[in-house]
C-alpha cells in the first residue's frame, strides 16, 4: 500500500502567460489591421491572406498556451506497473492526451536549452512522432521522454519538477542511462 502512495504523484507546472498574451494580442491587432487596410490598398487579396494567416497563428497561440494547461502524473497501472500520464485541462474539462507505460520508455533526456537533443535530431530522429506538452511558450529548459510503443517511436517534450523527474528515473527500465543534453 505504501508503494502506491509513494508513486502516485501529479504536478501542474506554473504558467507564465505574459509572453503568449503579448504575442497573441499583437497577432490579433496585426491580423485585423491587415484585413481592414486591405480594402484601401491595391492587391487587397494578398493583404487579406496575410491578415488571415496572422490571425490563424494568433488563435493557435491563444488556444495552445493560454486556454490549455497540462498536468503530468505517475499513476499505478497494476502490480509494480506505472504509467506516465499527461492530462490536458481546458476550462473545467480534463482529458488524458498521453499515457506511456514506464516499461516502454527508452530514453529520458534533460535539455538545458529546450532544444531537441542532438542524439535525436537530424536523420536519426525523423521517424519519431513528437508531442509538445510544455506549459510555456518557448521554454528555456525541457525534458524529453522517448518511448517505443506498438504505434512506433514517440517523443514527449514537457517540463516536470524535480520530484517527478526523480520518480520517472526510478521507475523506468534500468538498461537505459539518464542523459543530459547541454548546449555545445
């Protein structure tokens, strides 16, 4: 019973939405401005297309980084069996968007610059399906969890706290060593 309590852990990272809010606000102003000004300029369709593209980017940034938030957790799946779970929270709704069994983890890498680890960039990483569950817009630091599922290889980028990092390290398969990817 103590084992279940020890590894049932959830972490909701703090959000800093100031950068996103500024990017979204500027995007909406520029997008609407381009659409409005296009009525008075030659080649109005080009300005309208640009305005709609900027509005689409602003809507994406707003929904991805301001409206949604994430909770990372370790959940018991069976006897000595645990899952890493990411829940997406939007308003009052919460749904699991990622569930990886600890036995499926092949690598767990900390990147102090937030970029894809060099080990998995380029040709060696092109067949990996990638998911980004970082809370912040352009995070400075991130963890990359690599797993091999029936569907193929996947990568999950997220920002855990120290306790969640230690829990994942203690539960994942031992034949893999933790990696730290530092800027060269």
